[in-house]
C-alpha cells in the first residue's frame, strides 16, 4: 500500500480501499469502478489501476472494534490510552500480552460486552440448537453443559473458568486388510475341517492344495 499511495497516505482511506479489495477483488472491473466512485477526487486512474491489482482474501477473526475501537493502557505506565493495533505496531506486543493483567483491555472488553448484553437473557441451550453442528458434536457440547450446570449447582456459584479437553475416542481402530495369501490359507484351513468337502476331493488334488498353502 505504501508503494502505491506513498508514505503520507490517508490511513482511513487505505482501510476503506482494503475493504473494497476484499469484497470486489474477484472482479477487477467492478473494483476499479468502486474505487473511482469513492476516491476519484483523491486518486488518479494510474493509482486506481495499480490498486485493482492487489489481492486480499477472506476476513480476519478479530473485529475492527477490538483492534482500533477500544482504548486501554499499561496499568504500570503513565495511563496514556492506546488501541490494541497501535501497541502491536509500535511496541511489538502480541495480542495475548495485551489481553493479560498488565494492560486494561480485558476490563474494557468486558464493559463493552456488558453494554451489548444488558437486559438480554442468554440461554446457551438455544444457542446450541441454532448452531450448524453434527449430532455427535452437539451431543458432546450438551454433555459439557450438563457438567457445568452440576458444578454450578454444587458450588452455588458459576465457575470463573472452564477448561474442556476433547479426546477422540469414538473412532474405530483401522484394521489391516488380510492379504490374498492369508485369505487362501484360511480357506485351506476351513477345507481341512470340512469332512464333506474333503470327501469330494481326490487325494492328489487335496495334496496339491496342502503343498501350496499348508
């Protein structure tokens, strides 16, 4: 992006361009038209042509609100508010460090979540019913929920943290297929035990089988 727009580009405009490339990137014509309509007064045709050649695919798992919409600070520092993306870019912190006890981001996130869910009664059972999961996975989740309900009932309080370990024990063990020689050998053993079948074979024929598979 710096190579095309230069060093002093408008960050907000660049974010919008990246969004448009992600959405319309499969169609260069549609992407160029969108960029002209939105940024025609700021970008020339040559710049738009270069931008339309960029490719950004899929969406990140972290929202824009989390990365640059919540201000936090270093609790032991001067208290200057910064966003998560600012600290990751300028101070080389990773996300897990920023969500730890050293910073105030987790408290801010909990406050934001509380605002979103204020007055709402969330039933986890209804949420699971709406999820597109296989019956086997849903059954495992239901079992985990029942255990949590039992723990909360015994302790008279909700647990602060829940750790679930999933072991894949429902898969049957792969059995090695018998070789052709093994199947023929088993067949020969069965013939030896079958008096009626043996009586129908001449001694010479039976002996040949014995030499070959015995």
